[in-house]
C-alpha cells in the first residue's frame, strides 16, 4: 500500500514558543526523520510524505511520525490518503513510470496527427 500523509502541530508547547513566526519545519523534520529511519520506501515533497509497505508497518510509521510532531504543539493535524492494492510493490515509483510512459505516448500520437 501507499500512504501519503501530512502532519503538523497546532496549539502551543515549549518548542513552539521558541519559534514565534509559526513555521512548522522543525516538527515536519521530526516526522520525516521517523519515516526515513523506518527503512520503508518513501518520498517527501512540499506537501506530503508518501511511504510504501504493508498495512501494519506503514500505519506504525504514521503513528510514530505523528507522535514526533506532537512534541511541537498541544494538538496535531493529520491528513492521510491511502492507495491499498494488495500484492503490489514498487508502486512508489511504478505509478510515476506508467504516467510518464502514457504522457510520452500521447505526445508521440499528437505529433503524428
């Protein structure tokens, strides 16, 4: 399965008071560190971190990442989207490979019409 998630603190904590401009980069860094330490295939972009693995292992990583962010605020917001496709692996990059191939095919078709 693939799980894309975004987690951010809200409310105040001792750590958030050290960051008066309200940036959440330290909290997000703590979450991404948990993901990377998990050893699961992952990708982080400006909006989400996506991880790939079996249900229990992926959800355990999301839980630990959420707990890491919890140190930065009295509340945590979690947005999660999952693509559950049993028996498939390598989809973190496989889906993109198929998309790029489809785009190349469309460009080739449009160039010959």
